C-alpha cells in the first residue's frame, strides 16, 4: 500500500490476498477423511471390490490441490491514479477496470454485513451496483454519475477515500 505519488502515477495502491487458508484446509481435510473412510468401509464389507477404486481416494486430494492453486492466485488490487480509480480482481480480471474521476459522483465509507467473512471472495453484479468482496468488513461506497454504484472492500478505507478526494479536487 502506498499513498505517495510515484513515477507511474499511482497515488494509492492496496492489494488484498486470499487469507482464509485455515477454513479451506479444514474443509479439505474433512472431505478427504470422509472419502477415505467410505472407501475403507466398502473394502471391509465387500472384500472382492476391485482395488482400482483406491484411486478414488486420490481424486479429492487432486481437486483440492487444483482449487488451492487457483485460490492462491486470488488478489484484489485497488489503485488511485492521477486519472481515475482502477480495480482488478484476479484471476477473473486480467486488466484493470477504470473509473475516471469525472464519472465518480460521491464516495463514503461503509460497513459490511455481519456475515461478510463467510462468503467473502467474489464479485457480485446487480443492475445498478457492483460489489467487490474480499473479506474486509470495511467498505467504500462509490456512486457514479450514471446512477450505478460500486461497493469496494478495503482494509484501509480512510486512506482510499483521502486519495480519491485529493485527486478529485485537483
């Protein structure tokens, strides 16, 4: 995170990474134990089952490894540059979405819902609102001139608001 003017025009930058690894691995462990337990029970009850079914025990391990790799690449980057607000949500967005300051009508801090930490890494799009969630209870509500609004998760909402304010008032 940076709040000073840099060579590439970035006034404020905040990167947020997926940080729910404990829950992810707990869920993976439970599902893998259930799968292995079920297969061992099948082999104990019916001994003539083909041993090729043991490969089924490795399927959830492989799936959770692939899902874990994708989650490890999740990142939300919010930047305030000299010409607007930029948002990128990896791995689904490869390029930044730009919102010029001329299209930003108002902005203010907001609080999240009480259960935001449960299902928190996603982009929710509605006809007049886009919500970028990444696990923070603090949010910034940005209203655009076209009637739409953005709700951004931020671990440093006051600094984000100050950066937008400083560039919008120039």
